[in-house]
């Protein structure tokens, strides 16, 4: 029975960023209050409503009570606690300031959570409009247009060009509609698989960063996470090479992953971050970054500079997402309006001609 529940938890539930954020925040507060680590984790486990996370914390408690440090206990679940999280916990335990590092982590997770909500909220409107358009368009193509084909071909009138085009599409959908819709879905699936292959994925990630409007937004999203995470890691006591390596593993976009690897190798050779960025071509990193990093290296406040840059790029994303709906709304309405107008004209014109002929 327990095994069955465990399998169901894995299938139906996942540990969210909100779950981890609350865990980190509450654990930091409890440790600061002097509560032992295992008791603090037990208390949080009993309060969590996520069955999967409760199961994870139950195992973590067992590991802690068996003498394992928190970092080792959490590392058993790499899909829940990433390398960045584990690195900050490990440094905090070694330096005797675990609660302080957990506070940094909780703050970073809160900002990331709010940031993700802003981005997903901005994308919700265009997604809903496009989804509704595809569903309505597909339904009309499969069920309405084939009926129109039979109607209009029976009319004894000269059909306008718009109606002929509509009839051509209707005829295709009447005979091959399900094959066409299936082909579109299959093409989308094949495309999704192709862009995940080793050969195409790097080029696709470049394309994502190069799209008009959306490319700049994606760049700023990536730079927000990279800069903020590097700042938090440096502030928590990690070396710059460890921070770059950890962030490289956490970054999904292969362009920025490559940038972080190159920067890490440059640091290991004794170069400065700012000098490497200026001398090498980092097309998707704006010039403000090496300039600000140079200031941070000169003043010894590189961690603060990275955190500032993270906030700066977040503001850029915030501004872009606020304008996104107002930019996309007229374009989407124009496209949908043009399609509706074309179909209305194609349907009404022959009917109007037929009624006009009857009156005469």
C-alpha cells in the first residue's frame, strides 16, 4: 500500500518552487530560534500539504538523525534541490552560518518566484488568444467548411475569388481534414524532438535569443537568473570559479552555459571576468555587464554588483512584460479580425448575389 501511494505521489504531485521557498524560509527562522535541525525539518514536514514533498522531508529527517549533514541528506533528491541550493547549504554548514545562507536562499527563491509569476502572467493573454483561435479555427475547418462546400457548389451563381479560395480550403478539409490536422500536430511533435537533439539544440537556443522583441526578453530573463544567483553564491562564501561552475550546471540555455564555461576557464587562467568579457565576443551579454563587473572587481564588491545587475535585468523584464500585452493585443486582434472578415465576405457574397438574382 505504501509503495502504491509513493508511486501515485510521484505521478500526481511535484515539488514546486513555492514548496522549497517556504521550507527554506521556515527552516532559517527555526534554526535562528535555536530549534535543533531534525526537529525543525519534522515541524515543516508536518505542516506541508504536498504529499511528495512530505515524503522527501521524511527521508531527509532520517538521514539527519543518522548523523548526515543537511547537504548530504538533501543531495539524495537532485531533482528537488539543485546544485546551487546544495552548494549554499554546504558552505553554510562548514562556516557555521547555515541559517544565514538559508535566509539568502529564501530571499533569492522569493524573488525568483515573483519573477516567474510576472513572466508567466504576461504570457497568459497571448497564449489564451492563440489557443482559442486554433481551437475555433480547427473546429470550423473540420466541421463547418465541409458543409459550406456542398452548399456553395449547388448555387447557380458566379462565385467571387474569396469564396473560391474558401471552397478550395473547404474541399481539402472535407476529404483530408483529419490528415491535415494530424499532420500539423505530428509536425509540431517532430519539431519539438528535433530542437532537443545535440546538433540542433544549440542553434535553436541562439534563435530563441534572436527573435524580435521576444529575444531581448529571453536574454533579460536568463541574465536576471544568472546575475542574481552568482551574487547570492559569492555573498554566501563560494569562490567565483565554484559559483560559475554551479551556475553553468543550473543554466538551461546552451548559449549562456557556454559563456559561463568560458568565463570559468578564463578565471582559472588568472584573467579578470571583465577583461574576458570585453576581449571575447559575448553577443548576448550587453555592454553594461562587463562595465559593472569591472567596478565590482576594483572595489571588491563583486557580489553586490551581480545582485544589482540581477535587479536591473528584472526591471527590464518587468517593463517588457508590461508592454507585451499592449503590443501583441492589436496585432492579434488585427490578424483574427482579418480572418473573420475574409470568411464573412466569402460566405455572404454568393448568398447576396443569389438573393439579388431572385429579386430580379
